C-alpha cells in the first residue's frame, strides 16, 4: 500500500541519516585523537579543515568513546539492515498486515532511543530493552513472511 511504502522509505532514510551522523562522530574521534585508521590519514592537504568542520576537540573524543561509537555503528548495521531487508521482502512478496506502518514508526523510535542511550546516556537496562523491542518487531515481520510463504520450503520436488 501507499502508506506502507511511504513509511518504509522514511524509516530507511532516517536510519541512514542517523548512521551517517554516528560515522561522522567516529571520524571526529579519530581526528581528535590523532588516531588515523589508515596511514594516508595521518597527514593530508585538508586535514586541518576536517578537524575544524567536525570540531575535533573537547568532550566525546576519547578512545573509549570512539569504541562506543564503533559498537553503536556495528549494532545499527546488524539490526537496521535486516529490518530493511525483511520489510522489503514482506512488502513485495506477502500480504503485509495493516499494522506494519505503525510498527515501522515504533521500530524507528526504538532505534533512535537505543542510539541515544548507547552514545549519550550510556545506561543499561534501557539500551537492551530498546534493542530487544526493535528486534521483536523484525522477528514479527520475519514470522509473518514464514506464515505466508513458509510452505515453499516443503513444497519442492526433486526431478531428474
């Protein structure tokens, strides 16, 4: 439906913007700590400009915080990529439940809250709760696909 794809598109776009912001914070940490990822990052023509634009100084630039950001980015890639894939499959090959656009919005809110808790508040059990709830939504979508298309796994005939 129109609402399904409009909501899906917006959620994916916001997740990608959020991921990009987290990656910019990672680069900020690298620059502030003079901790280049690659040898060519040690010194290059616009290094000073990058440091100014990304405000590569002050709080939130420690090695520990950089690792926290790296873990957060990894979690986004692990969780949000599968959400996008499962929601895409559901919307294209199945009869998506009418509640899906609402679930997509809830998923997005949970992921944003998870990231805020991960990189700002740094507090459990809230981070875990937000992750678990968003993972539950992805599991619901996957189970919906299996309920509608799972028979394809058992209806195969081997012909020689």
